[in-house]
C-alpha cells in the first residue's frame, strides 16, 4: 500500500510538471515588413513564422506586421531592433550597410550580370560571411538569411535613357550613402526620408521626379501610375535580409536552442521566397507593360555610360574589399 502511494505521488508530480510545462505561454515576437500582404517577402515572413512555431512546438510565435503598420520605414525597424523593441524585420541590405560597411561590397552598381550570378555569390562563403559580419558588427543585429528583390531600375516622370537624362532630377533613394552617391554621380539629386508607401504621393505632388526599385514594387505600390517611364538599367541587385534582434530575443528569454531553430527556419524560407519572387516579377512586368508604360532597355553604349559614371564609387566604397569584389566578378564569368 505504501509503495502504491509513492507511485501515485510520483505520477501526480510528473503529470503536474508536464501540465505546467504545457501551460507555459508562448513567447510572442514581432516582425516588421513594409511590403503589402501577398508580396513575396511578406509571404516568406509568414512561412518563417509558421516554421518557427512548428519547430519550437509552440514555444515561440511570430506576429508579422505587413504594409509598414509597425514601422513605415526599414530604418525605423532597424533602430527599434537595436534597442529590443522589435524582434525581426525584413529589410533591404542597403540600410544595413550603414552599420556593416562590408555589405557595400556585394551591392556595388552594375556588379552582377544576372540574378543567377547574385545567388551564386550569396549562397557561397561570401554571402555567409556577410551574414556573419552583421552579427559580429556590434550593431545588435543578426543576419538570418537572404531574400530576392530583383534588380533595381529607375522609374521617372520623364524619359531616362542615359545618365545625362537624370541631371537635375530629384530621385527618391534608400537611406544609404552609397546609393545616394550613385545618383549624384549621374547629376541627379538624391532624396531620402520617404518611405515605400509614400513614394506615389511624392511623385504626384512633384516632391520627387522619380525613384528606383524592382518590377514588383513599381507595380504593387501603384508607382507605375505616377511615373510612366521605366529604365531597365539594373544598376543594382540589392538583396533583402531577414534580420533578428539580439536584444529582443534576450528580453523575451528565448533560449539558445530556440535561437538555433529560428536561424534554421529562416534559411529554409529562402528558396520559397525566390520562387514567389520570380512569379510576382513576371506578373508585375506583364501588368505594367499592358498599362502602356514606356519601358526602355539601354543600349550597350548607354550601359557603358552608366557603368563608367560609377568609377568613383568603386574607388571609394570598394576600397579594402578588392579581393571580395574580384571574387564576385569572377563568379559571373
């Protein structure tokens, strides 16, 4: 009888412990996304959230805030992550380069010959090295994985076929010194501080004469209705980065085990996002062309003018990264 009582006590203790463990509330973390629902990166964010909840068995849940509802600009999300107010954000590599200058080496103008070339680089030790550099930068940011964002091209309210056509134009740019320099070297005036959701209004009000981005953004934000000229110069292929916040993860008490799972889940969403990107890119291009917009592909001579204008950027921002740049260029041959 005494033995039975002891067994019962043990069973009660075990069941009670299991119940207590199962009843612990999930750690809920926020992810900021400036793009709309249905956009490739937003879809990848949701897939990331799904995988994390599944792989952590519900210990960690991620709430995705799309369309800039949490932070209207990516720079705002990055700043919030640094102080632990936001756990994750999908941002362009461009503003992150302000904290990790080495990132400028993988987004120099006219560096890649194609999307395949860029992914060959990002999936190599060069790309992983850059993600590692983010975490080691002291910025409090964690580089989780890369996402596709196509090539960035100029779209304007007047025709642009060569650098000379950008002279005197006010062009909305990302908050990145190298990208601003790009426009300055072509004679234009870079304008920062305008969020992705504010570009259409700035165009229609004459605050800016143009902006630059990829096919899906040009289409999904409605900018193609305000800026009818799209120049396919593909001046940069700036990848997106899914970032984590060291401070936010620590504040939420996320264990090292679950941080490892989070990193693993992020990597798994990369191919998913690339596939979604290609599908939307095709859809956006067809819709814009059907709208009657003027789409211009620069000639070889005009492309050389664009490329030649960038020599000062390679000298300034490529300094110290000559070996990486040479390795990237070699991968495209």
